[in-house]
């Protein structure tokens, strides 16, 4: 054992790098904060830039990002360049203009967009209020809304809705069952964001695998539903409303446990999921995710949920289409290294287009 120690010390001295106490104190790496970590790839490996998707795309998850007609026109140009035929813009989850104004703003570009609306929870506790909410839904449907969403429950109820938010109204709340049934009648799928990535619920300490990504993203569940309780509410709603089609946004926030999501998909044919805003959460486990996407190729939907700039699309295409390894999402708080899924063409076609097309045509 002693020989070994001497040998190592000799090598270090020959290399001129024997650690001294003063050097260790001055080591700049010791003072770098996790939030400042910005690694650059040094590997000489393939770097593929995918400017245009291999097949036409229907984007099933975006929001009202454009603030002027010029910006909408520019977004359409980007969509044309990258290969997106049309984009679902979700009226919920956006503190902005009323649905009527939102539809009017995008009307000149309606070939490029599909509108999704909110539930109106105003006076939801009274029979008159729920009847009015159903009428509002019908009116939005007549105005062109093809679905409802993005509903969002991160523990406190559906807080994404406008004009009245649905605090304490979870998706299995009996008060909103008439609305969910109305969706089945109108053949409007419900797109819903449940919970958050699992690591955000775990202690933000040195054991947290997501800590490096965003130290401030801890979810405090002291006064609201936690991850598993939210998943119960969601499963209740999917099970109890078999004629309503549900789209679980962001892999249902189950990228860490895809077999659990798979079990739900196996059980409920009225359940789909979108891949939006979970590139980093899925592409650091490329083999497991690839296998999952191949297995559930008829239930997956493409979505972005991340603005309207071309590089955002390019990164998603690179993850889905290439076999590239160990790259980072540009300008992201996420620092897990990503690798591509290299999905087969038939899976890409369904994910990019065919599954969404089926929902938006046959389901209707
Ligand atoms: Zn969204």
C-alpha cells in the first residue's frame, strides 16, 4: 500500500501538479455555484443541425406568444421554414386577452393555428353557473375552438383558466363533470398539465438529481395536493369519463418513471400524452425514452410549449431524429447532457403528425 502512495506522489510531482494546501484554497472550481455551471462539449462526435423536420408537423402545444400581427406573421414564416403545418395555441395558462380577442388576432393566419379554450369557472358552484359554463364552451367551439386547454393543476386546482381561475377545482371534481362530458359531446380533447417533474418535490439537497437544473424550482406541497394525490385525481377523471379524450401534457410529468405512464396508457384508451417542454427531462435517458416512444407510438403527440423561435424547433428535431450524443439545450437552465432518440421514420410520422391529425379529424 505504501509503495502505491509513493508512486502516485512521484507521478504528480513529475507532472508539476502536486496539490498544495494553498493551491486548493485558490482553486477557482471550489467557488463555482451550481447556477453558474455552463459546460461546453469537448468531444469530437457528430453534431447534427436539423433545420427542418423530416416530416410535416402538427404542434399540439403552444401559447399566445405573439404580441402583434407582425410577430404572428414572423411565427408563421418560422413554422413554414421548419416544417410545422399548424400549431395549437392554448388560451389557458396565459394572462392575456379574452378568448374572442385572441381568436380575432390570429384569424388572418388561421390556416397556421388551431384554437384551444378554457373552462369558465365563474359561478361554478350553482346549477345556473355550470349551465352557463357549458354554453360558453359551446360558443367557443362554434368560434373555432377544437379542444380545451391547457388546464393546469400543480396542487391548488386548475389555476390556468381565464377569466376565473379554478382554485381548489381538481380535474375529478364532481362540479365540473358536466363540462368534461360536454367535451366528449363536442369531441373536444382536454389538454392538461398535472403536477411537475418529480425531482421538484424531493428535498433540494445534495442528493437531488435535478438540483443542478434549477435550484429554485422546489414545489412546496404544505397547503396543496402533492404529486401522487394529483395523479390520483387525473386517473379518476380519465377512468370516469371514457368518452372524453385526455392529453397529458409533458409526458404527464412522468419522464422519470415511464413504466408508470405506460401502465396508464395500457389501461385507458382515451389517454394520449404530449412531449412538450420536456426535452431535457427525457433526452438524458435516450434509450429508455426511445423504447417508450416506439412502444406507445400511437399515443404520443408533438408539442413545443417554448416560444416561436427557429432554434427551439431545431433542438427538438435533433433530439427526436438524430443519434447525436452529449449535447446541451442552448440557453437553458437545464444542464443534463442530452442524446438523440434516432426514432424510426414510421414513429416520427405518427409523433409529428398522424396521431394529432387523427384526433383533430376522426375524433371530431
Ligand atoms: Zn403549456
